[in-house]
């Protein structure tokens, strides 16, 4: 199940991105963008993140996922287009020589930190 591996990688990247003065327990939200080509089952990824977040120090956080559509550029006519299905053919000239420019990969996009409340 690659969703567990992805959850572990997200936690690892989030931890590495935090400034040293910020503790992971203060993270309230971790946002990622996932390309449609990666075939990630988002509900399963959230479930796996929730399963490991306490032992990883991110107990107070939730995972927010944004899906990125597949965009291509045709190598023949140079037009760009979004793919609704994984049929890699240019809708303008019908060439199958296309290059994927977005919609692939998992990217950590934002970490929200809950500020500590101070006693007055």
C-alpha cells in the first residue's frame, strides 16, 4: 500500500520544513498537492496519515489534500491542454507526442502552525 509510504514521506518532509524553534506538536494542518497521474486514494492517504501522526509528533494536525489536474503540451503543435482521462493525445492535432507538465507528483504546499496561547 503506497499510501502508507506517502504518509510517512509527508510527515518526514513536514518535519524537515519546520523551523527549529517550532515543535511538530504545534502543527495544526499539513497541505499537499497530489497529481492525478499518481493514482493516490486520498481517503486512504488521510487514514494512513491519521494512523501515524501521533507517533510522528504531529498528533494535533490534519492532512489536507488538493488534487492537481493533468496538463500536457503537444510536441507537434505546441498547444497545451488538460486531460480529463489518461489518453495522451492532443485534442487539437491528434498527435500522441505529448509532454506532461502538471499533474504528477506529491508536493508539500503549506504547514499551518497553531500559535501557543499565552496567559495574561
